[in-house]
C-alpha cells in the first residue's frame, strides 16, 4: 500500500499575522500585505471602544495595519461577501505612523448606511473621485471618501466595523502606490498544495503528518514559518494552529496553511484537503498455469476499484496498470519460457 498526492490549489490570500488574539482591538491588528479575502472569528468591539468620528462607533470590528513601501495615492474597496443592501460596513483610518495607544482622530472615515443612502450596492472605501474625508452617518454620503497620498515608510491603522452583517469581505487596493512592485512588502510564496491522501483500516479516519509537507508549501523554512489551521478564520487570526501530526475529523477535511515571513510578518494562505481511503487490496491470477511456448498468457488483477497495481515480470522493471470501476485488469503476453509475475504494490 502506498499513499499518493494529487495536485489541488483552491485558495490564496495575502496578509500578515500579528498576534494570537482576535483582531477586534488595535493591538491585535492584521498586518495587510495586499488584496485578499478576509474571514475572522472576531466579534464585538474587543476590550475597548477605540474609534470615534463620522457619528459611528465599533460594533463588530476588525483592525488592519498597513506598512507602505511605495509612495503614491492609495485607496481601497471593501466588498462584503453578502451583497444584500442591508449589509452595512463602516471604516476609520488612523495615521500616519500612529500607535495603538495614541491613535488620534481618524484621517478618513465612512459610516454611510447603503440602504438609507439609496446606493446600488453595499461597497465602501476610498478612491480618487471625491474630495470628502468623512462621510455618513446614516443616509449621508455614498460610502466613499478621498484616497490617501502615502509615502514609503508610513504605516496606517484601519478599523473596519460591521454594524449590520458579520460575514467575510474582499479588500481591493487601488491607486498609484499599487503600481509596479506594489504598495506593500511582497508576501511569501505558498506553492500549490496537493490533496493529502492516506489509507486507513478505520473507516474515514486517518493520521496525517503535516510536518512532512511544510517544505512543499515553501522551501525556505529559515525565513518563513508554515502553520496549519482548521478554519480560514483561525488562519487569518493566527489562533489555534494544528499540531504537526493530526487525525482528521471529517472526510474530506479542508486544511488552511499559512506561510509567514519572519521579518515582514506578511503571509499567504492556501488550502488543501485531507482525504482518507480504505486500504486498497489486489491479487493476480493466471487463466492457466501451464501453456505451450508462444501461446498467449492472460494475467488478471482483481481488487479495489480504480486502484493502481504495480508488478514485475521475472523481477524486471516495475510495470503499472489501473483496475477498472469493477476492480479488474487483464494483461496478455505471448510467452516462450517459464515466467513469473509478481504483484509488488497497490495504491489509490
């Protein structure tokens, strides 16, 4: 019995892991390194109410931090995954180069309610089509404010609040600072990760050595750290990492792997599946054990449907064959001498 890996890449996200706590407080902000899809365990306002301005406050917040490496204009679009117009996202921007203990007043904020404002969608953000630095609350404004003019070396905090609707969202960066190399430090590479298959005598439960695939995800384990999580929210928040060797809890089970740069904190998330199969079996039989020289010999393999068998003839090179959906495969050879067929392995 052997285990095989089949390639499947389903998701990539860029950001940075900062703490082992939920990012609904400034001190636990997620350090963002590019466009991405965000999902978090964070709920409520965190330990303290930290925002003010635009007639709003924290209800169900996520804090982000950006470190700018290229000067220019910088804006963003926040696009909730739930497109219902009743879903309302607000935000506040602090900086440049503020600390969580001294945020000061927001330099941009938007608390417009998209339904009350009669908008066609529930997007919000910063762009170059307005001169307003604040918009809202309620029916006031159109959810967008003027983008920033940033300088390399600056940092900013962004509090995103979800007073109505607490699902995930996409964050898209725009402006001249995103041209060429981009506004932020590049995230580390997360190589395409195959589904991790194993075979087990226990139905639907198997053991998986996640340590064995870290270097497949990223070969530079000196400058980067690869961690595994059971949910996308845990991966974003950097909480509850999985141990190196685990038993799956569902079959299949999705695993989220983060590759974090140890210097910049930028990270990439990718996902793959753990899959458990019964231990495959196979056997071989000959239609006849004695034949005349030059006659055809029919060798039949039977076993687990769709399994791959490996065998050799007289100890020669390994040959392979695929059992059909009924679990059978027949090969025919014309023989001129005594011949031994040896089944060496079966795998799925």
